[in-house]
């Protein structure tokens, strides 16, 4: 067996233990000493106060909610005028962070209706559209303040703290918690569901990637449309509502084409996305190999190569391959690389086979459960006179009875003979050459555990 075959068979046998969770790390806003406030003091000064975040961009909503929770507030989220007003009537938040540009209308509508119902509710306008003065006056001066995007978090924290001080003072004086939207039973999300369930694991991965790359909904939508056109696959297009449903978990299993779009646009690996939607390809591959099958069968190349890790040597700069020396002396370090990325270099002539429980033709050389590496370029049956069965070529063939691993011999009249191992208990079988397809020669073998 040559070195290339050995490496390929090692990839076939290797079960990747690495996880994708370490690859994407987001930085949190957890500087507890900023502005001289500790996490404990923040929690105590804003305990049980709810803040409603209204924005049509889920990335902005998620970021604001995360920061607000670190400051000790309970958070709710809405993306439309209708949803914001419904949540306000049901939950009565103490404060609202309000975007002006919403899909079904202007945030000014929310501002005016909220103030008519509850003048004491704090409304802070958050906008990135350069219309602050006109927006503020359009709201008849009812907004408690406004901040621009990108948001200055210390400024927003001070603004909220100052605006909500009367609420916290009333709370300390014993005013009922319902007056200011407090819920002692825990944080609630839109529709009354716990907010922790409003973003799926895949959604969290997507939002983290969008945050790191500085991307918004509109970019994902427009770029997915471009990818769909470029690849001639309309399924790669991701609409705004579809993206929101994927993030929230309403779409639990997005189509392969849409997952490919997200992976390309957000620079995510398949391993990360599979882990986020609950797939464990490396574990499934191992289980697939351990599953007993009556018949001999080929394992799909994708199952073998996908997310299999191989070690690649990184040579020292001064290393010289013209001189004979130990490999360790040439290598600076070893890098782990997914075989998927080495596909152009991967031998396309190799296939992978598991010997079935009912296939004992080649036993004990290749007993049931053995994993075989087959080279499809080697199909010539050569004479095997005075050659032991441990030295003879073993082939993977398709016969009228199905797939099997067997030794072969040519016979007169254009026929071919399947020759079993003497200890297998089988008898020789002869077929017309046209009835048998020689898929390839076995060049690597792993015995079952």
C-alpha cells in the first residue's frame, strides 16, 4: 500500500473529535467597572424594570437586548408598529428604545400612542437615518431623548438611568410593580414566550456572525439574491421574513441551498452550521460504520471526506528536501485541515467499502465488517499461479447476486471466476464476463473492532 492510499484510508477510519464551538467567539460588553458601576449595582438599581426594544433589524435588537440585560433590565423585542403596540399594552414596559423606520409604519406612531396611553413611559428614539430633529419635533417633543447608530452604549446607559430614576425611586417607596411593567415571574418575550426561546441555536450563530462582520438583514437578503442568480438556483435566495424565521427557530430545518447561502455570506463552516441545527456528521459517520449491514456496500465519498481532519506538515523555512533526514527535523508544526478543503488534491479514483455480514467470500482476510479502500483504476485480473491468498489481489465486484469482495481468475470462453478464500466455506462461481463489473482492487483494509 503506497503512502497516498494509507493517508486516504486513515481519513476513512479517523473520527474527528473536534467541535465547531471554539471557532466563532463574540466579545461581550462586560466591563463591570465602566462608569464606576458594578454588575451588582446595575441589577439593584434597575431590578425588574422592563425595556421594550423596537427595531426591524434583528441584529440591532439582539445586541441592544444583550446589553440591557447586562445592565440589569428585563427585555422585550418587537419589529413592527403593530407588534410594539400590542406588547406595550400587554406588558407595560417602563421604557422603550424606538427605531423610526419600521416595516409597517413610522416609529412616531408608536411614540404618540404610547404617550397618550401612558405619559410616564420613557421613550428613547434610536435612529441611523439623520432625521433626529424632524423626528423629535414630529413626536411633539414627547421623546425622552434620542441616540444615533452606531449606539454609544455609555451614553445610552446614563440616559436610561437618569430617565428611569423616578420609577426606581417609586419602587423603593413601595409602589406596585405592575405600574412600571415589572414581572416577578421572569423575563417574557413576544407572544408571552420566554425570551430565551426566541432565538434558535442556529439563529444565535447567525447573529454572532452578522455582528462580527457588521452585516444587517438587508445585506444578507441582497447578497443571497445575487448568489441565487449567479448559481442559477432560486432556492439560495433568502427573504427578510425567512431569515427572521430561521433566526427565531420558526424554520427549524432550512433547505440546503439557503444554508449554503448563509455559510458563504457569513463565512461559517459546515461543521458550525450542522452543530447549530443539531447534526453531528462525524458521530453519524462513526455510527454508520458501526451499523451492521447484511450486504457489502460502498460508503458515499462525502460521508468519508466531509469534516474529516488530516494533519498537514508545515515545513521550516530553512528545510531542504534535497537532503535525506528525519521528517521531524523538517517540520515546524502540524496543522489540522478538513479534507473538504483538500478536495482538489484528493484522489478521485478511490472509493470506500464496508464488507457486509453475509459476505464471507474473502474471510478471514477481509471478514465481515472490514473497511476497505478500493482503487477503481486497478481492474486488471492477472494470473495468480503459485501465489498465496495473502499475496493475491482482492477485488470489489458487482455480480448478478450483488456486491462482494472476492479473488478473481480469468477462464476460457471470456468468463470470469469468483474464487473464495479456502477458509471461507464457499465454492467457486463462474460468470460471463459481461455479467460481472470489476469496480476496483482493494488497496487498504481495516479490520473490524
